[in-house]
C-alpha cells in the first residue's frame, strides 16, 4: 500500500497553524504512521475544491492507494 498525507490549514499568507506543524511531526514518527517527508503535502493557506480534486486524482494516477486528509480551521499561527 502506498500512502500520502495532505494537510490543509486556513492561515493567512506567510503563516502556518501550530496544529498543522504538530500533525506533520506526528506523521513522521514511528507511532504516527511512518510517513516519509515526501509523502506529506502541506497547504498552510488552504486549497480550493478544484485543486484538491486534481491533486488527489494525480496521487491515485501514480498508484497511491491511501490518502490521509487533515483539515485544520482553528487559528493558532506561526510565521513561516
């Protein structure tokens, strides 16, 4: 099984939510899913429906069989 994680935030331009940072770090941990850095994409400022659909279809086209989608709306930011 090939997996991929998509982390979507709602931060203003140039910022990223702390929850996105924590989820990213968790996914890299042994007990968090064993994702590699190249298996995680972060959209810190959000993504629209058309682009997320295109991105997910592209992942499936290259053999990704499992997609973890994390959407974070709470506004705790840090500067990028």
